[in-house]
C-alpha cells in the first residue's frame, strides 16, 4: 500500500498534513471501524483521510484503506498512521463501536 504519510518521519510543527483540521476535529470522539458508506450520502463510495488524503474505499485494491478511525457520524475518516501522529495534539477520545451505534439510534 502506498504510504502518503511520509515514511518513518514523525509529526513536527511544520507537518504538511496540518491544514486547519482542528476547526472540526479537535477533541472529538472517534471510533475504529471498517470503512462503510455514510448513510446520509449513499452515492459516495469512498472517503479520504482528513490528513494525508489516503483513500478509504469499498472496493478491493492495494492502495485503498479498508478500516480506520472515524467521527461518530462516519463523516470524517482518519488513517491509523495519522491517528497515531496526531492523537495527542487533537485530544481525541476513542469510543467502542457499540457506543457509536447506540448514539446513532438515540
């Protein structure tokens, strides 16, 4: 799989992946799950990591991600590498998938 996140380099203050995502991702709850279509957007068949732009896709392929971290509404997706690099900076909380599903039903 292609590694858009930059090899072995860790995040630094001038990381190219940081482009203002704190406006919508700072302090949010995330859940780790297999990629799935957002029910509010049934025409979408893919999403991109909010940081490195790697593609989450329903179809099989060597350059597609099949799972990762997402906001509870399945709208914003984050690959595992970017999650590890930015989890402290963005102060994310990871919740069990069951909690995410329960909140959708309420």
